[in-house]
C-alpha cells in the first residue's frame, strides 16, 4: 500500500506501514475532494498558519469542493463584522481583497489570503445567482475604529480627560495587530494587563455624557479584551458557540460549508490523550456530534521549515509529524478511514507564541489519530507567507 520505506519509530505509536501513504498531486487532491464530497461540513485544519504550502493545499481543496461538488460557504475564525466585509467584497467586488482584509485577524493578512478572496470573487462574478459566501464563527468584535470613536466622544465631552483615556486605550489597541498573549511571548508587552486597562477606560467613559454609539464601542472594547486568550488566561475558546454558528448557517441557508481553521479547532474529537467529560469541546467535535460522518476533518501538517519569523526544526520522534516526515515523498496524504484505527498521537502546532527552544511542547494530543482526523496531508518543508507590510 505504501510508496515508501517504513522506519521503526515506536515512540510515535505508529509507523508508515500503518498508513495508506500516497503522493499528493492533482489526482490526489481530486480524490480527496471526491471522498468528502457528500459531507455537509468539511473542516480543513492546518498545524501552522504561517506557511504558503499548507495554505495552498487547503485553498486547492476548497476550489474543487466549490467547482465540482457545490459547496457554497467558507467559515473562518474571525469576527462577524470582518466576515461581512470579506463577503461584501467577494459578492459585489467593492474595494479590493487587500482593503477587505485591513481589519481581519492577523493570520489572514497576507497576499495568499488576498489571492484566495480574488478567486472567490472571480467565481462569484461567473455565478452571480449561486455565489460562494463567507461567514465568521465569532460574533462581531471591537475594531480599531471603535477606539477612535470613543476618543472622539471624550474629546468633545471632557477634553481634560482625553490624555488619561488615551493612556489606557493606545497600548491595548495594539492587540488588534498582535494578540496580547503573543506580545507577552515576544517580550514586547507594555506591562499592565489589557483587560485592566480596558476596564479602567470604561470607568472613565461611563462617567460622562456621551452618545449611545460611543458607549457601545467602549463595551465592545472591554468585551474584546476580557474574552481574549490573555484576558481569559486560557487558550480554551468558545468552540461550542463557533460550531453552533456553522450549524445555524447550514440550517438557514442549506449551503454546505468548508470550515478553515487550525487543527486544534477542526479535530473531530476533543483534545488530550485521555479526555474526560469535562474536556472542552473542539469545533470539530461538536460538528461530529451533530452531523456524524457528514462532518469530515482534514488535517494538513508539516515536518520542518523556515517560515520567516522563525526556523522550525524537525519534530521530536514521538510526534506523528516525525513519522509522516520520514516518507520519501515531499508531500503526501493518507485516508485514515481506509486504515486500521490508530490510537494516541501528538501533532505539532505552531502558533504565534511558538518558541523553537521549546519545540517539544508545541503540540496537541488526541486519544485516537484516526478518530480526530479522516484525512492526513503532510508537507516535508515549508517556507514563509507573503505578509502585508
């Protein structure tokens, strides 16, 4: 079944001989798309958001699902107001892909994503009665313009308090470019917790007579920082709510959906080698519970590479990526539905707080690799995305 030799790496829990390894070429992409074509929702998760190689594979699969199998929605991890701007661009052509991404979550602000939006726009231009739509899994969140609105309101109502307010708001608005927890990891955080600064700003603003619009903007700013990774003190998000957004959209529109995210969210099971009833759900685990096999989870991982912001070494031997990267094929895929069940596994995850000196800690664990993911795609070496300046 395999096109490669099989090294013995028992510490990872499986070897290449346990997988139906196949090269990922155009025919392979077509076969993957065909194999998931009847699903209601297809989750395509990457182990890093920083590589064009993994992004391009996801985008290519998306194209096939749209063109050949009628999928008409892409769901992104971002806020509803951002998705509304992206959706307006791909439906109407207003502005450009680059300007539509100005307020998007940082991991989407690159040339590759702009190209992906342009492809959707071109498709929609040719299919105006049956367009692809973009939705977000998160509710609307604060954006930089909200800070300007609050500052302008205070400048008019109580100009003597403007400097004090700016001292609270100026540092924390930087989280819309670089997440607060990433700033801490990179050693560029200004010190005081952004949640505390936002709450102090709200105390000042709420004591003044300002417009309801400005008050709403201040509430949005506080909510944004309270619910951030740093504000919560945890990477555990609102995956169940995000999954419900996808389910509700499917019910309301009847459209089949491709969900783009990281593998920690798209996995069809909860995380951890021994999860319990109290283990937080993933988006994918909620979707699998709702749709059964009509939710399909595809994971795209990699072995090593320089992604520009950091040089990522070869993974530890007990990572699944170590086994997958030992293949002679530079890019390959496996349909885990066609293999014997594979138990616990670690898969590398490279986030904004990644530190190569702590590479062995950068992973997610699953109790069953084949339960968490239906299809595995693996790239040996990755390179940097083309980020907007």
